[in-house]
C-alpha cells in the first residue's frame, strides 16, 4: 500500500495517496468513517495504468478534523481545491457509500473536472439505509458512541484482529467494518463522524437524494457497482438508478456486501479497466451543468 502524503489546504492538514503516472487520473472517495486505506486492495493494480489519488476526507483518517461544514457540497468544494493543488484538471470520479454521494455532488457542482463517474454501493440514491446509521444520527448519539467504542475495547479488538491475521484467518468485509468502528474511539473523529452522518441521514433514512439531478449528467459515462448482499445500502437502489438513468452500466456482484472493492478487488479492477477502455474521453464528455 502506498504511503500517505500530506499538504496544507485552507489551514487544515490533508492526508492523501497519490500513486502512478498514467495520463488518466482516478479520484477515489471513501465512505463514512472510512479513509483512503479502504482502497488498499485496488490501488496497487490501478496505479500500474493510471494516476490514482485517494484522499482522507476532512474529518476522516489522518486528515484534520476541525469543527467545520461536513455537507456533501462542502466536501465537493474541498475535493475541487485538492485537485487544483495537485495540478489535476480532469479525472474519473469514483465514490463508495458516502463517497458516492460526494462524487455525485462533485459532478453536479464541478462538471468540468469530470471525465466519468463510478459509484460503488453509493449513498444518495434512495431512502433506505441500515438501522445502525439511523440510530446514530439521532440526538444523544454523542453520549452513546463513547460507550459503544471505548478505547480499551478497541485495543483488545485490534490484538485479536492481529492474531487472526497472523494465522491467515481474514474476513475483508469484517475488517472494513472493524476499521470504521474502531475509528470512533477517537473523540475528534466521533464529532466529525456525527456531523457528516447528520448531514445525510436522519431517523427515517437517507435525507439527501441525487435522483432528481441525474438527468443533468446524461452525457457522462456512468458505471455502478453493487454487492448483491449489501445490508447497509440495498442493491435495489442500483437497479432503480439503472432504470432511470440512460446509459448507466450496472454491475451486481453475487455474494458481495457493502465493500466490493475490498471483498472482490480483482473484479472491481477489471470492471474499472473495461469501463475506462470502452468509454470515450473527449473534452466535451462531461457537459457543464447549468
């Protein structure tokens, strides 16, 4: 896995990975309570052919966690400024879970930066979402989280995880869920997590939808990847998107949950390679949205 790099953006430290020298640029956007580490199984392969940029979103991973705006719109502006800082004018935008919602918002706000859009188990396409996230969005969750994820429990869990890994006993899906859970042992991360969560989810489910704007991206090549056994954001959202968005390419992976890029990384890399190879790349591919 590539090492983290750091830069200062508007006074906040940004952690990111920037690997590969290909003419094509992929911007990988992780999900809620995640980090760029989530792409560990696909970056080595993708970086052989493309330049791959994977940031820790503000409030996540090793990036700063200020008392700030964690809305989709704020993340989209932040990503635009990050690409400017890195000298990138256009990229294929890849978002997983929350990152999918951020990716769609980015395309809506900054279409001139976008060659293609790839959504993996994406948020922002329907009301349904797992009950855990609904409960954590409720008032008082800031009092509950320190009890749910106390540092001693996380420390013990990390030891057990290390023991299992040493014996080649691994569950990619479980490891990803543990990584998200264990990050909440940190107080600043918890605060940023709740601000982010409450910007997109309430007790009724997802509170933000991109469906009414999708027709504005009709000229943009779109690939959607979903796990058939996703219990956090149901695969039905992918099928619904495929029905209403002309030119959408939907790929459903059997036996896979919410993290296709972790559970079946080779499949995801093959799909990305084929998608990039078979979609046109003229400058006008991402028609500006007015």
